[in-house]
C-alpha cells in the first residue's frame, strides 16, 4: 500500500449497514485494501441515532458537530477534537445533536466482516 492523503471528499459514503437512520459510513482503508485496520469517516444526520453492541474495538474522532454517546446508563458528549473509544462487546447509543456530525474512525479488527458474521 502506498502513502495516501485522504479527505471526506474522497469518501464513498453509504448507509450504515443495518441502520434505518440517516447515518453513513465510508471505509477508506480496510481488508479490501490490505490494511491491518479499518479507517474511514462516519456522517450522522441531525438528531440521528444508532444503538449497537460493538463487534470490534472502535476509536472515533469527532471532526465536526457533536455526538452524545451513552453506555451503561452514562451519557457523554463529544465535540470536535474529542476521541471516543468504544470497546468490543460494549453496547452504545450514539446520537447526533441538531447540526449532525462528521467523524473519523479506526477499528480493529475490520468491522465489515465482523458485522457480516453477526459480531
């Protein structure tokens, strides 16, 4: 794999698998590219939310907007520059604030095969 500089403009956004909400993901590096981890962007429409039990370890960086992440009954708000770690097995709700949000993420192992296998 060669060195690349990627931006949200390069991202092939698609609806997040298994979600009806206005939430999109875009893997830029994953198992299909020979990467050891998955790296991409997430885009959350205003007020949109998802609830999921993490199938992989996920680290998310908020780039724009704000998200509230709830786990074990505790809610935390993440704003631009904040890093959110969601360990494998943790059940989380991620809810975008009124302006929506853009995030970058890294998962290990790759989330797409783990999601297809049912976690």
